[in-house]
C-alpha cells in the first residue's frame, strides 16, 4: 500500500481537524495527533503581549492534548478556524509537509469578526487509524502590517 497522501486528503484532514477543535470534539482531536507529535505555537514577533498564553513547545499526544484542550475551554464559542491556501512543501519518507494560512473568527454583537491569523506548518503521515499530525507549528500574526517595501530582505525572506 502506498503512503502517498493526496492534496485533497490533506486538505480534508486539516479542515476536519479545525472543525473538531472548534466544536470541542476531544476524541477526534486526540486521534489527529501521532503519539510522538511535536507542537509549537508562537507569535510572529516572539514579543506579543500574550506570548505566554500562545507559546507552548510540546512533545507527545498527551501533552499536546492537555494544552490544546485547556486552550479551547478558555476560548469563546462559537469560534471558527479556517485553514486556507493549503499546499505541500515537501516529503520525508512517509511524511508530507504542508503550509497554510489560518484565519480565526468569533461572533460579537451578532456579527462575525476577525480574532487572529497566521501561518501553520505541519507534517502529516498515514497512521494505523488514518492521517495524523507528527508536527504542527502555528505562527500567529501579531506584528502590525507595513508596506512590503519597508521590510528588510531578511525579514521578508523568513515569512
């Protein structure tokens, strides 16, 4: 059997993951993580006023789930995470690497409004029960936007 993961499988897996996160489906979330998953979350600058709340570096499904579950419980409902522009960035054996934008909204005064955005880098492999994340890095946008021409070559290249 081939371990190749199609872009449509990858997209469906990522979309399903965010749906289960938003709806607080704990079992489905846990199933999406490999036993040896590595999870990192941080701001793009590393200097957000909320850096402590958003910057875990965790290894293992149990640790990731403990943090992620508490983080979800402390967040509003409804909350909607949107993974967009999903594209593969490489492969490593049976693992596919991908990158995508993340956009998050919630509802206030009966109107959806933006909460957060960022870039996610993930590694996904086919496990015994389906696709699973082996790595997830979420880099949240917290730096004010400026004209691209104002950025140095080094800062633009790191994005």
